[in-house]
C-alpha cells in the first residue's frame, strides 16, 4: 500500500505558496452599483511570467502543488540531473512511485554522485516498505553528502521502521547535531523527507524526546515526551532511569508530565 503521508521537502524559496481554490465569478453589478470586490484569498493565482525560464516557472507550479503543469514545463527545460530529479519529485508527490523512481535513476545516470536523487530513491523504497533498501540507499547518499541532516533524519526513520531503535537514535542524534531545526522545518531544496506517521507513534516521539534531551534542548524534549505519554507510552520507568533525561528530571515540568495519564488505546 502506498504511503501518502510523505513530507515533501521541495523548494525553500517557494515554500510559503499555497494552491488556491477556483471560485465562480461574482454576479454582475446593477446600474449605479459598484461590483463587490473579491477577497484576495479567492483570487485565481496568476500564471508565472512568460519571460521566466521553463524551470523557474515549473518551480512555481511545484510550490502551488500543480505537479502536472510543472512536469510539462520541466520537459521544456534543458536536460540535467537537477531537472530529472525535480520531475521525479513531482511524480513522487502524485504517488506515482515507479515513474518517480525512473526519473531519479535517470538523474543519477547524468550525475552518479547526486545526493538528492540518491536520497529520493531511498524515499521510494521507504514508501514501498522496503526499509532495508531504504537504509542502504540513504547510506549511499551520506557517502556523497556526509553533512546532510535531512538524510540522517531519513536514515533514522528507516531504522525505526525496522525496529532498530539504537541505530535510529544515533542517526537522529547526528541529524540534530548538524541542524538543530531538522525535525521542525519542512523545506530543503530537492530533498524529500519521509513521513513522520510511523506505526509506533508513542515510541517514535519518545526517541525524539530522548534525542532532544541528549542535546540539551529541554523544551522540545518535554513537548515530545508529552506526545509520547498522550499516545500511550507506558514504560515510565525509563524516564526515571535513562541517562539522557538526567537533567530534565530536575525540572518541575518533567514532574508534571509523570502525572499525565496515558491515553486509553
């Protein structure tokens, strides 16, 4: 079954753009009456300026989640590894995983050391629940881009899916050391992030809390601990024994969390 919860890390410059619903035109004004202005939020998005390159116009359509329109324009751009990777992302977003895979592979034929395409192939394997292949693919990507927090984050999530929690924790620690915002932001050019909707959500949030506590980021550690407890994390003895939570245990907020009743599943 295809995973639909992929968190796509597309184009940072356009991350704020959102698609707009099409609305019917306002009724014509009667004589002597001014037409009511249309709310800005209901205005149709203007097409990208024609003087832009096809790639730049396609990037704008990608940010608007108009993937088919973006693909048509990417096909007009000069062939390159970047273009094939972007088309792969567009197909990936439409959950056409086999087509996306072919485009990532075409990008890698043009540039075998293209870390983004290597990573994105890993997300295809992850979406198909081939977690071992996903892990291997992310390791290949990290050989090319050893300081990519996003790829380490993906590697950790793939390990987590394989229930290799120690390896997942280590990968998350590395990701956080490279980028303190890696688990919070959602925009990195050309790199796709895996879904965070893992099956064992309580345990997943527990390990994120542990990662933040180890890094001394106590506010976020508490946030994810609260989520873990609310979602049914039951092994509270670990909270009292794990060395990563040693300093966190001294806070009043931590003491309050221990009194939180777990959610009935």
